[in-house]
C-alpha cells in the first residue's frame, strides 16, 4: 500500500485546487451535497483499485455520482443495521422499564445497559470500519450492488488481509488528524481540509482493496 501516494496524489492533479474547492462547497449542501461527495469518493476509490490515482475524477456526470453516493449509503446502512436494531431495542426496553420500575432500578439498569451497549457499539464500529471498504470494493469491481452483500467473500477478504485493512484504518485516522492541524496552522477552511482527508481515505481503501484482491488471487 502506497501511503506516501495517498497523502500526495490529490496535488498531482493540475486542477486539484478547483476540484477540492468544489468538494468543499458541496459539503455545505445538506443531503444532496453529501451524496455527491460519497459518489465522488467512490470514483476516487475505483481509480485506486485500477491503479490510476491521477488525475482526480472530474466534477461531471452528476447523475452518476448521485447513484454511486446512494449505493454508498445503502451499503453502509446494511452493514450498520445490526447496531441500529440493537440500539432501538435497548431504547424500547428502557422505555418499558421506565414505566414500571423504581428510579434507582432504572438508573442501575441504564448504567449497566449503557456500558454494555457502548462497548459493543465500539467493537462493532471497528468491525464496520474494517469491513465496509471491502464491501464497497466488491461493488466497484463488479458494478453489482449485490456483490457488496456476499458476506462470505467480503469477510474472507478482510480476514485474510487484516493487517492491510488495519493500516488503512490507522492512516485514514492520521489523515483526519493532519487535516485538523492544517486548520490550525495554515488557517485553511475545515470544509476543504476535511474533503482532502476523505479523498486520502478513499484512495487508501481502493489501494488496500487492490492489494488484498491480488493476494487472494495469488493464493
């Protein structure tokens, strides 16, 4: 995985300033703007899977970006569904207990239940962070939404390349930290540095998926 390239590939595009500015402005638009950014990020990831990091995707084919962004949302939602359902059940349970139990009992149950749920949510969040890039990669490689939900293939790709995915996750976190430092040191807008950090993450996901897929085919 080319970590150095992940941090610099954006600036290799001769029109990177304009493209990053457009991304930053779109982040101000609720819902539609976010979906377009998801779609653009998937195009960056697909280029990385193909080993084509430069140039950055053009800001055109808005309909295509909307579709890709919706697919990103759908895939993410499905993988997050277990924790969403569990959270809803916990909320309903607390509401039911609240109407019958004493205040002390409610506080104890709420504290214990909240701790257990919080711990599980943290672990599951890490699992999603490691698994989602593989699922998105399957979708991008095949152009089939269903490929993202072939859970056996997705989990095997993560399991057999766990070190690669952990590195991608950690470096993505570092990119977010660098973006935050850029806000402080360079007095640049949070919208644009955050967009850059997201592009770094999508490149890492694509590059990690390409490496993991190549390893799996070689076995």
